C-alpha cells in the first residue's frame, strides 16, 4: 500500500505495524483525557494504549479505562513506568507520551512512515508548549521552538521496540535527564535517528513563577546523576547559553514585557535548579 505524504509516496506494509503508546502518569485526571483523546484521534489504524499509573488516588485510572487503555499500576518513577509498559507492549514501535501532552494530528502515521521508509530506529518529534496556559507558557514555547533542527536538545520518544529493549530502556536511576540520556545512548550505540514534521504539545505548563521555581528545584535535586553519568554531553545539553536563542530575538525585541519575561524565566529556572543541586549535595531536604 502507498500513502501520500506531501509530494512523495511512501511504501507502507499492507498490515500496519502496531504502535504501543505508553503513558506514564500519576494524579493526572486534569490532563489525561485530552492526552488520550489526541491518541485516539490519530489517523493511524493500529495503536494500543498502555497507561502505567503510579498508584493515583484520583480518577486517572477510571478515565484511562474509559478510553480503552490497558492500565497497570507500577512505580516508583516514570522511567520504571515506561520500561514496565514496554515489557508488556505488543507493538513493533513504542511511543512514550506523558499524560500532560497532546499529540498533533498525524504524528504517529508520520513517525511510522519515516521509520519504515528511512530505516530509522527512532524519530525525534518536536516538543512544544501550549501558549494558552499562561504568560510563562508563552515564554516556554518561544524557547522550545528554538530547538527545531537543534542536534543537542531535542530528544527521542518514538522507538523501534527492538532498539529500545536493546538499550535496556530508560535508566531507572535517573529522575531527570532520562530523555537526554536515552537519546545519547541511541547515538552511541549506532542506532539511526530521524526527524519528522510534527509535534507534541505540553499542556501541563506552570501558571506562576512559584510553580517554575518548585519544578526546577525538584529537577535540580536529581539532575546531578545525569551529569555524573555523561558529563561531556550533559554540559552541552544543559548549557543556559544557547546559540539557538538567537532565533527568538525578533520575537523578543519588539516587546519589553516578553523580553524581560524570557530573561527572568531562564534566570529563575537555572537558579532554582542550582539550588536544588546544592541542597542535594549538602544533604538538605
């Protein structure tokens, strides 16, 4: 069977490869409906949804079951959850989708077509932010969209199951930086990575500076393990001074509020992460 993508025709097998969408979650009732609805709305006809819930007390499990997902309970963190889901997956492909993300239309079809026609073991799908959540989510979207085409920051979330299992999945000793780590290991192992013109949108964006500080403080407390494991790449991938930021200058300069918001966001999140790292080193709570 041939499917048309733009001006080119891509050969697809008569039996579409099964894609296992793995959704790790915890207390996700506010976002998981939108997430799973975006998965069910894909124009690809062979998908299974595996939700791995970290023992939520809210309606997360009930909502997931209403969408026809296979639901498991497992923890303690998202790396272990995704790995558990992968071990129980039946698909030739694995797509990690966090419960506060919404998929753009056609993303799964495009990812499979790219892998099938290009021989890729994984594809990088652009990760953006929902600008409607708050002023700070608008700032975050500006930043994330500078990473289109960047070789360092975008991470792999769509994998051939064979490649994912060969690597042993995500490193379960990592709580932050696990997505950088598995992408780095894919490249080091010689797996072939591609890109597609599609995106995931993060809807679980912070609404206040306080939330930004809390989030990055927690990340900072755990990012040290990733830095210790792969210091050379970590320094590059976590560097606050990125050439890609030059892309947003035309959007920042006409608006002082947006410009200073961008500077404040970047300054505060790196300071919060630094404080988290320091507190971990000093053995503080």
